[in-house]
């Protein structure tokens, strides 16, 4: 006796993969995965474009919010950039080692940065999430 694939060749109506939305349609059943792959590719492309627009807007607003540069508490380089994004959102990011912190004031953002020493965090690999 042959395997399932031979059986389904002889009796395609018995193959569950030949049915779409409760109707026997082997041709459409073959096209569905291709169509789904196209939809996924289109969706991923759209998401990439949206993310690029969001990142560009974030970088523009961040560059306008630049406040000052200080010595980094982790690597010691004068690369710790502080941004005043809004009256209640300050952001510190070291351009050298990547340590970062945020807070409602400059002092709290610095404290958050100090608290992150040794955690191995790097702002260049993380997305900032607004709460």
C-alpha cells in the first residue's frame, strides 16, 4: 500500500489541504500560501517604512531637545548627551558605551543612568517606549 501522498493523488477530495473555507478547491488551496506570503512581505515592507518614518521623527525631535554633554559615569568619556524631550521627560545617552537613563528631571535621568552601570544596556540596541 502506498503512502498518504499517493492516496491523496488518487482521492484529492479526501485531502484536507484541498479544501478552502469548507469548499473543495485544490487550485485555490495551492494559491492561498503564495497569497499569504505576499501579504506578509507587503506587511513587513509597510512596517519597515512606518518604523523608518517614526525613527526619523524621533531623531529630529531628539536633536532639537539636546541640552548638554557631560562625562559618562560608566566609561568616563565626555560623551553623555542629555536631552530635554519635554518638561517632564529627560533622557541621558552615552555616545561612547551606550548606557542610558531617563527621568522626569535632569537629576533623575542622571540617577537612572548611574543605576544602570554594569547592566550592559545599550540605547543603540533598544527602542525607547513612552509610558
